[in-house]
C-alpha cells in the first residue's frame, strides 16, 4: 500500500523534527522558568504570555505538557502504522493504541485550551468563547479527532471479534 | 459454552478415526480438532450435513445443549 508508506514517511518526518524541537523547548524551559531575568514573551495559540507571575509560568508549562502529550500520540500512531505495514491489522495492541491516541489528543487539547482560558480569565484579558471554522487548530476539531480515534478503536474491536468468529467457523 | 460437541463419542461408535472423517469431509484435521474441542464459534449447515451423512447420525447425536450453572 503506497498510501501507508507515504503516511509513515510524513509521520516519521513530523515525529523527528517535533522531537528535536520539543527537546530544545524543554532545555530552554528549564532556564526560562527559573531565571527571573528572562522575561521574553511567548506566543501560544495567538496569546502573548510573559513569565512574570507563577500563573503565567504554569500556563507555559501546561502548554509544553500538552505538546508532549500530542507528540506521544504521534509516536503511538507511528507504532499503529508500523503494525499495518506488517499486515497485523486486528491486533489487540492496535485497538489499545487507537484508544490511547484518542485520549492523548483530547487531553492535550483540553490542557492547552483550558490553561489559556484560565489565563485570560484571571488576567482580565479577552475571555473568548468561540467556535472556529475551517481551522485545524480549533478546539472542536481536536476533540472530534480524539473522539474519532476512540470510535475507530471500538470499530476495530468489533472487527476483531468478527474476524475471530469467521476463523472459528467450521 | 452451553452447546457441547459429542463428536468423539460418535466417532467411537462408528469406529472411525478423526483423520478419516476429516479426509472424507474435505477439511483439515486442525479444523476438525477445533470442532471436537468445542473451540469453534459456529458450524456451517453444509459441514453439519457432511458429518451426519458420513457418520450416519442426526445433528442431535453430535451436539448437546446444557444449561450454564
């Protein structure tokens, strides 16, 4: 399957460069959060945050954790694609991994969006409840994507049972 | 499983070996073993028909229903 190879290549590319940047961010974060003289503003999802207070530092940390969770979901997706390449489609590992990807994507999105919401609320900034359309970074799209992976996990569970029943029909 | 397969008993009554039954049915001994050990999840009517024809018996002779405790 050529599409599978293309998907694997894209995921590998994304995973490799994201991992490097995430490691860089973690190293930078250690200095950034604990050095009081470093007050460089950071832009997260369109919100500019300067680490002057403990809250703003926590918000930055929460967003980095959210990034790590998302990166881990990409790693698990690579593993699933690896199973598909080996023609091991209806394995219990695939079902568990799809479910895990869904949970990770939802958690990552929730952490990121909730932390920014709290930040804006406390700092009397523009507290926005918006539904974004045509934007892949929107809250609804990421939650839907996570739920979709969880549904796929259920579908694969059903398919695995049907396959087993078919194999054990004499 | 509440359906018990009594194929072993029927084979003993007909003095027939599993290999021979599998060969005459045209299925593998592994598949017949799955059926005999009760691991099978379903049985096709065509398979049941073949067994009954070869062993000269009724479906009730090779299958038994028992209530789960």
